[in-house]
C-alpha cells in the first residue's frame, strides 16, 4: 500500500483496505499450544475443540470478507451509497407526510372537541358522541400476535369503563333535575308567601316545604321515560364494564395457582346438578 | 308601623333558639350514643330444628302459660330479599311475640345468605325443594297431615305456588303484601322491572347483589330515605328509645343477602315481565302452577300505601284461586309498616290469629260452602277493607301532604316509605 493510497479519503479505497487487513488478521492461524504432561485426555480434547470451532468461524469470515472484497460488489455498494441522499429524501418525505397527516387528524379531532355542541346536545352528550366517533374506534383496532386476546380484552375494559363513566354521569345529571326544579319552585313559593305576608318564621317549615316539593319532583321523574332510559343505560354500562373487567381478572388469575370464577361456576353447576339428582333419587327411593 | 313582609327578626330569633336546642340535643345525644344501647334484633328464643344447605328452619318457644286453640303449626315463609328478623325487630313491636302469646305453634324459614354456589338454584329448588322438605319435616314432627302456611312478600308468592302444587299439605294459606299480579303500574318497581335486562344482570353478577337492590330501594324515594330520614334522626337523637329503634331498623334494612341468580331471573322474567302466575301459566319444576288448585281457605292481607307491592299487585289473587273461602284485608299502612308500625300491631297479628282460630278444625267440603261466602269476605273484614284501592297519584298526594306525625311514626317503625319486601 503506497502512501498516496494510504492517505486516500475515498471511501471505496478505505473500505477495500479495511477489508484486506481484516482478512489477513482473521486468516492467520492460531499457534497450537503444546500439551502439558499429566493433562487428562478430556482436558486434552477441550482446547482442540475450541480451536477447531474458532478456526471454522475464521474460515467462514474469511470467505465472507473475500466475497465482500470483490470489486464488483464494492462498486455496487458504493453505487448504493451514492443514491443514499435520494433514499433519505424519500424516507423523509413519506415520514413528514405521515406526520402532517396525523397532525391534521389530531387538530381536526381536537377542533371537534372544542366546537360548540349542536343545540339539542349538552356537553355530556357532545363528549359521548365525540368519544364514540373519534376515540372509541382506537380501542377496537384488531390486535396481533401472541398477546392479541389479552390486549383486546384490556382495550375493551378501558372502552367499557369510559362508557360507564359517561352513562353514570348522565344518570346522576338526571337525578339532579328534581333538586334544580325544587330550588326554582321554592323561590317562587317564597315569593308568593312574601307577597301574601305569610312567610313562616320557623326554618323547619321551609325545610318541610323543600323536602315535600323535592319528593314530588322525584316521583314525577321516576315515572318518566327519560329516567328509565338513563337508569337502564347506567345499569347496562355498569354490567358491560364489570363483565370486561372480570375477563381481565380471569386472565390474571390464570397465571396464579387459584381457580377462576368461570372454573368455580362450572364446578358449582356440576355440584348443583349432582345434588339435585341425588335428592330426586332419594325421594324416588323413599317412595318405593 | 307595618310589619315587614319577611319576618327576618323572627326567623333569626327562632334560628338562635334552635341553635341553642341543637347544642343541648347534641350534648344529650353524645351521652346516649356513647352509652350502652339496646339494639339487638330478633331476640325471641328459638331452636333451629332443620337445616339444609344454607337454609334453616326456626321453631320458636311457645310460652308455657298459653293454652292455644290453634293446634295446627304455622310456617312463615319470608322473602329472599332482606331477612326474616323484621318480624321480631323489637320486643314491643314483634309479630313473632304476638303470635306466640296467642298460642301459635310457630315455625319460620331463615333463607340464610346465598353464596356463589347457590346461583343456580331456581324457584323450583326453593318451593319444591327446601319448602317442601321443611313442610314434610314439620308434618312429621308435629304428627299432622297439613300445616298453616303464611308468606311474606316474595315468600307469599312462593307460598301461593307451593299451595297450588301441594294443596294436600296446606290447611290454611295466608299471604301478606305478596305480589301475584304483576301487570300493574301502581308501583315504581313494576314499572322499572319491565325494562330490566335480567339476563345480563345475572350474567354479570351471578347472584343479584343485596347492596345493589338496596340502592334501588333507596332510589324509590331518595328525598325521604336518603335525606329526611336522617334529618329525623338528628332531630330525635336525644331520645334514647328512638335512637335504639332507629338503629334496629338500620340493622335490618341494610342486612340484605344476595338473591340466587336463577331464582331472581325467573322471578323477574316470568312474574314481573310476563305476569304468568296470575294467569296460571307459570311453570315450576316442569309443572304448571294452576291457581284453581289453591282450594284451601285464603287470607290475603296487603297495605294501602305499599309502593313495592301496591294493592293492585296483591288483591287480585282471591278472585282467581280455586278456594271459595277467601278474604282480602287492606290495612292503612306501608309495606313494612304492616309488620312493625305501632298502629298495625293492634290489627295485623290479631286479625291473623282470629282468622286461624276461626279456621282451626273446620273442614268443609267445597260443595257445602255457601256461594255467598266469597262475596261476603270483604264485608267480614270490616272497615279495614278498601274496596277501591287508592291510585298512585292519591298515594303520592297523601305522601306529599306531609303527614309528619305519620312519617315520624314510620321512622320509628319502618323508616319512612322505604319498604323492602
């Protein structure tokens, strides 16, 4: 290798030189150690085996490096390197595009969240709609691989929990209605009593008036379809969530040496049926 | 000078007085709450004479001094919701004690606390299993062919089913606040149960959780049961007997066993949603429950202000059974007040005792009974029977009318309108 070649900064020259040096280094055989007197046969065999393995590995590497040292291959590699900026640009372009698309989607979703709900929807309904249309679908993305069922059940539980919280909030809002109406009614009643000069001077009477009005509003509410629907939704959502949560617990319990609910239920059913059969037989035997 | 329209001075004066009273009350209340309180319930002595799984049969000790005219033993079947201890809540308001003092040989079912292993038990298992075994046990123990059967709420429904399936073992049947006709909109429970997805509920919970049911019962009247009841307690917490009774009732109300899942499912679907029992279409253990087979004398007691089992859900029974000796009695109280309010202590148990005495030892083949008896049964019950039950609107109006005295009586007796079965 001349000094010019040695000093070259051309990557092709540098790589060729590096490969040649590496080839020489790995190709040089390791000198065999002399056997020491008194070494057992087993010990004698061990270093030879290691050496053979190392030699075999070096041989493979030498072959590989020799192949890599082929000028044609090096040329192809460097032709590839020459187009690297182009590839990088392509990567960057698609990456940026995906990022911008994601940003756009995100800002659209956030924008929807911030926009005023339609007149017929309150904030809770708006959130529920937003959740169902924009977020919920992410929990329904099909999962892949060995853990897919576990992951799906986990996602389902989160989804059901979110729905339950929304339904419960809605139900509590409905329960709040009688209190709001009672407050309004009380204002009007007090106004009337004030006008007629019949305002009670005992605080207990105000309380009685309040509680009776509240009771009336609750009774009206409880018979309304809105209440029944809200109660039904809250109960249904609670049951869905508990069912999904139980599935996760079931998964967790499987890794412990304790029976799961499902296993116990199967057992209970078997015991139940057996007991029933035994009693029937006993009764039949008694009759005979 | 004219008096101002808002008597601020008087209001402030009263508030100051009340604050002073509250201070005194709190002082006295702390002495009461920190002292010893008698809040035990179900203190009347009994023996457990039969046990099967979680179910026990109690037999109460009859006082030696009592010379009874009623020889036939009485089996009381309570609901699967809440506990039978309600019949023996406090010594001076105890249906159990009243019965014993009148010489009734009293047995009572304690359904116990169902666990997960009981979730598959059906109405058939309760009626044709546990109940039938207990009836057989009593018949054998007492050396009688038939017993008197009394059911409470859902236990009454079970008793009707039992009597239809095993009429040969029941001498007289008494149903108290027992729902048999579920096609009514008088009670909120009847409205709510129509939409209930009971399959999903049982799938989720296994057994129907007692706490969940309790929450539902509280929601029937939150203004009274979650607010006013405790305001009432605060106002009376310097009154030791009131506090003791209040705590007894709290103990009972929130002692709610779960209901076995399959039984609950069948009860809601077949009864509340499809109303099969009153139409004699209900199937239990593969047999049709034909109410025409209820041929023994029947006393049907219900409560006028019962919003869990409104009169419309209870009173129709007497018109569809096969028996010609039936009687409807409607008492002016609520679902629990019928057993524990001071007022009905003088009506409820004495009425049953007298009716049992009247029917003890009497055997009349059906063809000998006057056809007018059925018709005159209402009249015999006297003023207590209301031919036309109040509408729910009227009940609400009365409730809204705020009869504070009645309500406070209820607080002591049944804690307001909270009327568990």
